[in-house]
């Protein structure tokens, strides 16, 4: 089986997660940045994983546009996975339901939340000021959850194994 991990990232954490998933899945997984590829061809792939970040309660528009625009094609894939990166563990499922078409969620073999991070050093002074106010913290925030990534990868690979060996 061939797999593709598609993602969009602003400050890099979602890309880091996509790379970790690629290592976990192995050589059969390609990595594709939706910020650099406008019309990806899904035809060579049996499995598709899509990941995006949530900022200010909004899914990255590149991911959202892709999910809505390619919904029909995604639903034809035998294996599908979705993951989100955000700081808010309490709201990620609601945000997923709000921004991702329900048929795509229902068709997914693995759905996960991998945490998030805000590294204030990556932002301009003005943006740092607003982020400090919004988060009520003057410190960078790191809420990474590699164990969730592992659980997601296990579920995805188990679904892939079921497709190969009925």
C-alpha cells in the first residue's frame, strides 16, 4: 500500500508531526505540504492522512479548502486518517466537527489530536503582545503529545493491515 501524509503548517509543529508519522509508517509514505502543492494527485495512494493546525478556533484554510474540495475523492480511498494540532485539548473534537465534513470524519480509520505549541520567539513583537494577552501567559507554551501520535499511527496501521489481510 502507498500512503501520503498531507498537511499545512504555519510555525512548524504540524509539519513536525507529519514527519514523525512518515517515519512511523515507513518508506511507503510520502509527505506533501499543502502550502506548497496546489492540486495534489491522490490517485497513486491507497491511504491518505491529512493534518492541520487550529489557530484562533479556525482550521488552517489550506487544509479546510482541500478537505471540502476533495471530499468525493477522499471518500473513495480505502484508508483515511485525520489529525489536528492545537493547544486546546478540550475543544479539538468540537473544532474537528465544525471544520471537517462529517462524511470524511466518519470514513476515517484514525482521528487524532497531537497537541500544539506556541514558541513566542517565532513571532513579531506585536504578535507576541497579542498572544500573551490571549493566552494570559508571558511564556511560550508547549503541549506536545507524542503518545497521541503513536496511538493514531497504531490505529491507522492496524486498519491498513486489515485491508491487506482480510
